[in-house]
């Protein structure tokens, strides 16, 4: 058991993580064996995601302290939280993929941009294409009108050159 000072310190640490986190996913990890849990932790660690088993009461207190509403329904039973500090989508992607292969892992809900999202929201987040693909699509959409404009200008210039060439040929024929 933690004494009161230790609990306050843990609550402060959780509060700090919840304030800094880009995205987090709450899971029920019951039924995972040690090898599976280690595999999951390693996959999460590769992308810079921390996976912590935390006491629901302490998470509840920390969430209340920072004004994070709606987290209580997801804090039932054993809870482990994957904290994505750099990429808000990474924890959702890895956990959703892992949950497909390991039915014992249950995704409860998540946090995105200081808002609580349900299990469906986490799955939708996991289905997003990677950040690089999204950026490439945005860049392509921005470049498309420019390519069209450049093509139209080339067509005008080409027609102008053809017209000048026709005038030159006509003048040469008259002379």
C-alpha cells in the first residue's frame, strides 16, 4: 500500500502525464500472459509510447484535478494506459492491431487533445492513415491547382507560338 505522500506524488505524476499527452488509450489487459505483455510493451516502446498500469482511483483524482471530464466510466477493472507523447495516433494504432491478434486485450477508451473519446473513437483514430500519408495528400491537393494553372499557361504559350509561326510562314509565302 502507498502512504498518503506517495499517493500524492503518483497523482502529481499522472496529472503531469495527462496534461502533456498528445493521445492516450485506456485498456483492460486481463488475460495477457507475461510474454504477450512484454511483446506489447516492446512494440509501444519502439514508437515512444509509455504503457503504465495505474490505480483507477489515482487516475480519477488526477483527471479531476486537470478538468478532464468523462473518464470515470473507463476506469473500471484493471486499467493500463498507453501514453503517446509525440504522436497522438501511435498508441491507438498499435493497441488496435495488437487487440486484433490477442483477444484478451480490451480497449476501453482514450484521450485525444485533452478530450475523452470512446472505444469507437480510438478505433477510428487507429484507422487513420499514417501522418506522412496525410501530409502527402494535403500537399498533393495544394499542388494540383498549380499544376493545372501551369498546364493552361503552357497551352496558351504553345498556341501563341503556333500563331506566330503561321504568320511568319504566311509572310514568307507572300514575299
